[in-house]
């Protein structure tokens, strides 16, 4: 090898050259990481119009929980177009897999895909074509955004290591929740994600911003079905022993439960409310029964368990006191959604780097519920909020309303940010 001088491994020259090599490697790695957000933003801008079209297509063709067959077929068509392998689970669920250039950790990204039984009142070209069904909770945004994120991640697959599992989940809006069904069918295995990330539209937050909250963020939610039974008859005889008014029994039950849980909420948030009550009597007819449906929500699983006992005891004792009876069914719903502290902190910091600190806000706990909570009991998870409101443009309607809509510029932010967060978590 005449003409070349190689330093011995033990020589100062070798150590110096090796140190320089390592420094150069670290510099190039840092340079790559620094450039990646801009690359992702460029891809998000490039695919924005396409993903906007996907969102409008899904919005115009909403399907109710566990019946999202056409939605699933559409998602599959996009995955196939980009060569992303997939399987179907839980009937209408679609699970995609994207692999990076080298083996590494596995994470999951989740989007729900079902709509609500609401008649849309928006006058837009992409208004729901299915009468009485509407994407009034933004799942059209979640599904199309995850498709956009998948396309970006797939195009950058040579620049990250590990595996990303895409979970397009059915049935979030209806018990028992599509998440619980997918988990039973093995969605968290083969491969098993070490963490799971999801987002949800948030009309109270201006487009361009996102929000994070650590710890207990969304409430456990149970459904209450109650029939209060008495002895009906002519209202003129309401004072006689032959009449046991289920309306009076119901009134006392409502007041006692309200008083009990208002006091409980001083220590930990609790919501107890009936939203439906049917008493088919008349001005001079006392009915035999009153039917009620309601909700019980807590931020603490122990309070939840004790609350069920309290509800049962109060209803039973009050009905018995007045000579009536009752049928009570408490249908246990989604658990408390708990965002992992370390993962949430990491993703919040990454979001600040991508969007700027001024566009990342802290969120307060909410008494709404989400079946993503099932995932949070099994893996470190982060469920964050995507700002979709625009006060100046009049985009202010809340979730689950017939006029809900979004500032569609939020979609470009959504697909880029989630791609960035996924790569951040993999690294």
C-alpha cells in the first residue's frame, strides 16, 4: 500500500481521526434531524389537496358504528395505491403496517372512522349523502389525516427505523367500543406496539394549534337505564292508596342523586345526569311507569365503582319507600383515558419544535369519554387535540351538532405533525 500511511489503532493519530469521524457522524445525524421537520412540512403541503379530497369523500359518505364497510374499502384502496400492506379486523377495521429501513421499536397510530346518527345542516358541496348520518365528531378528519400521515411516513421509510402500525378503528361512538373489540382480536400483537398515539379534532381551539394533557384527561362513562314502576290511574284519585305515582318516586330519586353527586364532585369531578325521561300519562292520567336514560361519568375508577353502589341503593330505597319498584341497568362503558406522562411530555416538546411553542397549549381534563381509553390501560399512550376552529370564518359549532365543521387548513398541520411525532417516538 505504498503512498498511504495508516495510523496504528493505539496511536494518538488514530484516536484523533476516529474522534473526528464520530464527530462528523454526530454532526450529520443532527443535521438530518434538523432538516427533517422541513422535509415533512414540504410533503404535507404537497399532499394536502389529495388528503383534503379524501376528507371530503369520507365526510360525504358517513357510516354508523360497525357498519363502516365502504369507508374501510376506501381506506384500503388508498393503502393499496401506496403499497402499504394491511389486514382487516373486527369486520370494518383496517390495520396497516409500514416498516422503516432497519428493524427497531414498533409504535401505533390510531384513527376512528365511524359517524353519528345526526342529520347534517351544513350547506357545503361535501354534505352528507346519507340521510340522518353525519361525521359530526370529526372522524372523517381522523381517518383522512392518518392516511396522509401514512403516505408521508411511507415516502420517508428509508430515513427512519422501526415499524409503524396504522389502526383505522370502527365503532368508537357505540358501546362496547371498537377499541375493545380490536384488542380482543389481537390488534396489539404481531407486532406489539410499545406506544400508541392518537389525535382528535377540537373546535374550541383555533386551527394551527394543538393541545396536550398528561394523566387523567377524559372521563369514564357509563350508561344508566332505569324504569320506575308504580300503580297508575285517574289523577283525581292520586291521594288514594290505590295510586302509587312513579312520577313522584322519580322526582325524589332525581333530587337525591343530584344532591349526592354534587357533593361528591367537590373532591373529584363527577357527572350524573338523565337526558331522557318518558312518562306516558296525560293531564288526568298517572302512568304505571317512568322510563329514564342517563349517564354517569367520573375521573376516578374507585369513585366510579362506589358510585354504582350508591346509585343502586338510592334508587332501590326510594322506590321501596313509596311502595313502588324499579328496574335498573348500569351499562359500564369506557374507562378513564390516561395519557402517559413521559410520552406526552416528549410529544408536546416535539410539537413545539414543529409548530412553535406559541401553538402548543395545555389542556384541562374533560368529562367527555373516548374508547381510546382502553389502549391507555395496556400501553403508554398520548391522545392530543388538533385545533380545527376558526372564529373569524364562523367555524365555531361544537362536536355532535348538525352544523359541526372544521377549518380545513388544519388537515395539513395534522398529517405533518403526526408524521413528525411518529418518527420522534421511534427515535
